């Protein structure tokens, strides 16, 4: 609960603080994950990078503009042949992208902090204490289980295809991917049927009862660092506002 | 029941079931009476008039090829499938398919699926084991006590808080078993529990099963492993094409290889070795059920042989 509250506060701060402080939040949350929770840097980097891909996809829309830039406005431009229109980039666009990156990174770091350092069961317990409807919790639970089953099935299928040689060429690869998706669907449905049978055999009565919330002691050193960090961030923001 | 050697063929099983119905002294925990079941979209029925019974308190092995009806039998035993003809009896009473009675049946009869992923639901072994107990409305103290017992019994205490998806197959199988065991069923059904397990994991699992059996639970295992069935089981049931071909004590079932040969099943290695010895050597001895027994018997036979040779040599001198 403490950790969830801490992450929630940091998430809120990541939204409202100055971009420089957002960068600090990103680095601080990374420290919690990589240094204190010992999350492997490679795995963390992959998760962070994958999520940032969405930001990357929105970059052209943020940076590139179409039209006729005012004199001295564009730092880079490209005339569209046969027209009087330009594709161009401005310092303002670059600034917008940088500000968004700072905020996205800070929010992402907070999300990864809660995802990577909190067992899923505890997260569900916290959500239940926050009065999340039971059906949503059950859906989350089943989806969480299926993530791993799906991953397992996909990995198995991919490996089998690789070992059997697979196909060469772009079109063959596309065909292969389509047939793999179909196999994966059939495989997952089979597993879903199996899991529903398993639930029934174990006496499922229409409601998955979760273990009760167990309060855990927070090490004093971490609690102190968290409180101190929040106070310092708030103070820095106030100082920036007044100066 | 356990000391009864020989093969009870289908006819005698029917007779036994009839005797049970008439209130005579046959203690079967689970019985199938002329059960027929046909899966949709299949040509052949999975069970075609299956009549079989599982004696209470026995370690029973269910043998048969793929598609012989072993898993279908298990699904009927917990009421997940309903016979299209015939009936299933649990502790002498026909299974009722009303919701409340089914829930009670599933507390008495536990089923461990071949694929543990099929029945692991919550995030860690500790949480998953408590799933059924919490569903049964037990209080948290009782749940904690029962979890602690099965975690210890199946050697899972060290990994009780590890995420399920990080467990090895053997650990997952033991966790699935623990979840069912915690419910303290009177009958435990296991579908291919040792498949894909390494020898160490298999030994740990069998140790756990023996502990459960010692506490009074009837354990039934569907397996293709004839050697395992021979050394582990007190009672054997052989299924073939949805009917019971033979049932009885292992000594009787494996004494004559003809039936197994006819059904395309292999004779266990120890039984084959034993029956390949001359009758003059094996006479007066019961067939050994495991390597230890075989070794002890060989030692004793060799000892007898050496003694005899020494006596002959003494007389010659």
C-alpha cells in the first residue's frame, strides 16, 4: 500500500513539475528499480524502450510541419517538388518534443517502478482496498495469467518454426506470421478451455476470492528517502516558481 | 482387496458393482457403470460402456494407450462431463449434477490435470494453494495451516512466494498437486503426473503421493509408464478403446503377458525379468515390485545357490 501510494504521488508530481524535475524523477525512479530492486538493466531498458516506441511513433507529428514557414522560423526544411509547400522543423517543435519526452519518461519510470517492484497479487489487494469492482480484478487476474500462457505458446510456436527451417522471403514470412497467429489463437483457446475446466475442477463458484491484504513493514531507510525526495522535489518546484 | 491377486475381467467387475448395489461388502470409492460418452465432432465414442471400479484406500494405476479413455474417465469422476448413458457412483451413491452437489463432489474428489497450467490460477504457490480453500469458505487461520502442511509435504516451502510463471515444470506440477491436496479430498486423481518430469522431480512427486496415501487418501494415477505402475500401484485398471479390459493386483495383471501383448502394452522390465527366470528359481517367491526387492531376492537366491553348492562340495569331500 505504501509503495502504491508513493508511486501515485510520484506519478502526480511527474505530471505537474518542471521538466528538469521530471528528468530528476525519471533518474530517481530508475535508481529505485535498478539499484534497490536489482532489476536487470537489460530487461528494464527493453521495457522502457518498448514503451518509448509509442512516443517515437508520434515524433514526426510533433516535429515536422507542413506549410510555408516564416523567415528564420525553420531550422530544417524540404520543399515538396512541384509545389510551394515545405516540410519543415522549428525550434518550437523540438522544444515541444523534448518537454513531452521528459514527462513521458517520468510517468513511465513511475509505472515501471510499481510494475516491477510489486508482486501482482499485492497490486490486486491494493486495488481491492481502493474498492475496485471484483469483476475488474478477476479480469485483470485472468489476463495476467494469460499473458504468460500466451508468451509461452508464442515462444514455443516460434521456436518450432525456426527449427523446421521456416520460409525465406518477405511474402513467405508474412504468410508464416499469419499462420502462426492462427495457430496461436487455436492454442490459446485450447488453453482457455483447459483453464476453465481447471477452475471448475477446483471448485470455482463464480468468484475468485483473493488472499487478504497483508501489511508489510517498510524499511526505514527507504521510507526516509521517499519522504525526503518528495519534499525536496516540491521545494525545488516552489523555488523555481518564485525565482 | 489389496491381497486379491489375479485379473478381474469385465464380467466380474459388473458382478462386484451389482454386489455393491445390493449392499454387499465391496468398498469402492468410485465406480463407473456402463458409461458411454461421445465427444461432439468425433467419430468414435471416448467411453463405450465403461464398467470399472476403484477400491477405497488403494494406490490405483490406470493404464492404456492415448485415447483409451483415461482422461475422460477422470473428467466424469469430478462431474465435468456427464455420461450420455450409464452412471458414475462416488462412495456408492450416484453422482448428482446439481450445482451444490457438484461443488461438494469436487471437494471430495480432487483432480490434477496433466498440464499444470490448466489449474494454476493465482500468482504464487502460496496464493494458488489457498484458492480452493478460500472458495470453500474456510477461515484464514485454517487456510494458513493447511497451506503450510502441503507446502512442507511437497517440498514447496522455499518457493511459496515465487511467481508461478517462474517455476519449473516439476515445481508447477507439485504446486498443482498441493492445491488439490490442501482440500484434503478422499479421492485424488492424477492425469499423467510424471510426464516430462526428470527422475528427481518424479521421485519428489511420488514421495508426496505416498505421504497423501498414508494419510488415507485413495490415489489414482493415469499413466503410460508401465514400470512406474508396476512398482507403485496396489491395483491396476487397464482401459482400451473406452472399455475396461482388466483390473486387479499388479502381480496378477503382469503375471501373464498375453493380455498386455494383445493390447499392445509393454510388460514392466522387472516383471519381464522375473518371468524370464526358470520356474524352479522363482517358485515360492513373490515377484519383486522394485529394484530393491529384486536385488534382495537375487541375493537371497544366490546365497541359497552358494549354500547348496557348499553342501554338495562338503558331501563330496
